[in-house]
């Protein structure tokens, strides 16, 4: 087949390929990046969908505006106001999951050869998406406090990127949270160098204990001229239901206009039934209780995983205990002659009945082959402890 040359720049997801191994009986998966379906508010979503059909059947079942279902845009604006972000309903577009927002950014901003700065490591689908449009990705290093802003500024000066993509809060896969001080510096860099910064925030509501620092967009009020260089991508997938495929994007008006035009070509609009259901759910006020529940459960699982890693793997692995999100990011140390390569470790783990994702595919450049990602979202405490015990035998 005469495939487009842009497909030469991408390959299938290492995570999706790994899922093919999970049919083996007895496998405990710590690989996926999805929420626990047992915690979906089925009752609340059922009631919301029924109200959508009863109160606005035409709006829920008919074609709709590409920008999004107006009642949902209103609810999302109110939801963001609770995060300290001032946005009008017409200042956001509803997307088919936040991943469509990334695709729209690729379509509207990236020409082949354009430099785009991403974190190292970063969300795998971001690497694939931006490369599909021909981006030359630059990897900005990350530590436990998020992207290293001094290096980031050097990269901005050297590469003059089309834009910068960050997951500042509970990053995937790093689990890192950008400190408040660094957030202010990122905003200052955006304003000083007039470079667009994309803030992807699918995990920000999944905190354990103290809330994280405010989002870049919320803090932009403190840094003059920074708001005009910000894009915010939000999602209901990790906190409500991935199956709804409801996300949204806030962006400068000119960019939002182009994104809506490209979305028209792509899917016309996000499912109006899903949007109407999400709007009714938010209107009913059930989200705070849902968030409290998932935070409590995930916090317990994260504690159990951290304790088990320290107990079963000891100094063979280094990690920082996450304060939210869905992931542990760990590094094999090779101490005591133990395995150092995460790819080899993954093979041994499968033999012991555990699946996780090696870290190398999450790097756009210069992968660290000793790193790997564990998800604590979909396994209960008992399974987590058993899985880490098996990893202890594999290391």
C-alpha cells in the first residue's frame, strides 16, 4: 500500500503491544494507565444520562456544534472556576478526550521539522502524535519537582520551539509535580520568549492529602502577559469515565478558532449524548464526592505499592513516593548485581506473572533504559502486594 510518508516517523504504542501478553492466566497488570472501573459512579452516570434524554432529547441525540454542547461548556467553565481559572464557556472547545486536543494542536501548529519541547519522560501518545505531524522533539529533563526550568530556558533559546508541552501535575509517566516556584518561572519564560506552553492536566484532581500547586493557567494572573501564551487541556477520563471521551481545551482565540475548524474535518463534534450526560452529571453536583472516593482509594494503593517496593526490592530500585495521579516512576540501580535494564526486567516479570511498562518509550530522545512505570490504579492492595513480591523474585 502507498502509505503516507509521515507514518515512517511513528510506530505502534509499546503499551498497546504489551497488552497482547496479558491474556496469560494469572498475570497481574501494573501496566495500564486507566482508572479502576469498579470506582465508576454508575448510578450517577445512569441518572445523568436519563435526565439528558428526558430534559433535552433533541440536544442529546442530534448533531451539535463543533465547539461543544453549550450546557456542558457552561458546566466546564464553572468546574474550572473552582480551580481558580477564569474562562468563559465560549473560551473552550469540547474535545473527544484530551488526546484529541493534542491531535488538534499537531494539526494547527506543527509543520514538518518544527521543534517542539516535551518533558523527558512524557506521555507516550504525545510523542507519537507530534511526530506524526513531523515535529522534531526536544526532550527537557525532569526531576521530582518537574521540568528543570534552567535547562528549559536554554533549550528555548537554542531551538526556538513552536511550543512546549508539559504535564505539570502528577505527570505521566514521571509522577512528578512541578513546584509552584518553577510554575512561575515557566510562565515568565512563556511571556519573555513569547513561546506557547501547553498544560496537559488529566491528573490534577487526583491528589492525596494536600492539593498540588495551582495550574499554570490559574497562576498566570500573577505573571503579566503569560495567559496569552497558554493552552490548557482537561479531561473527564481519569476522574469520571474514559468511555465518555469528554475532554476540553482552553486556548487563545485565534488558536481555538483554527482548532474548531480542524475538528470539523475530523469528527464534526464530540458525541452530544456523552456531552449531555457529562453536563447533567456536573450539574447534579456529584463530582466532589466521586473525587473524594477515588482519592482515598488510590492513596491507599499508592502507599501499599511504595511500602512493598521498599520491602521486596530494597536498594535494587529507586523511586519517589507519588503525591497523586496513577503512577510510580522507578529506576533500577543494579545494586548487588541485580538487573539494570528495564526491558530485561519486564521479560522476567512476565515470567513471574506481572506486567509493567519499561520506561524507554516515554523518552523522545536519549532514553533511560533503567526506568519503568508501574500503575497502582486498577489492582487492589492485595494484588499490588503480590505483584511487587513477584517483582522481587524477578529482579
